C-alpha cells in the first residue's frame, strides 16, 4: 500500500487528482500491482535457485512478506537502488 503522500503526489504529477475517486483508486491499484510485479521479478532474477526456494518459502510463511523481503535485501546488493531503476524503466515504458 502506497503512503497517502505518495498517492497524492503521483495523482498530481499525472494530472488526475481531479478524476473521480473510483478512477483514482483503479489507477493506484494498477500502479501498486505493477510495482509489486517489478519488484518480485527483479528479486527472483537476482537470486540463485537455492535462494529463490528459500525466498518463496519465507514469503509463504508470512502474509506481509517481511521475512522474504529482508532475506532478499540481505542476499542482493543494492536491491533498493535496483528496484528504483527497474520501476522507473517500467513507468517510462508505459508512456
């Protein structure tokens, strides 16, 4: 779930802050799905097969996925920066 300030800034930047609430929520939900897919793809392509197995087991144990994300952060150098770059690429590709 994106923080409210991020949502507000995103809607304003894209010029859809005056759209009706349903359209805004639909866009934000799609955007969050895109980010989740990009992050998961990046993590899985960066881990070895054994690490992927551990990551997926941890993810299944925790509905929030906190243990799995912490594991990925430990195993993948500069994961935060890589996620930022990958999300930026995907957003630019949408335009």
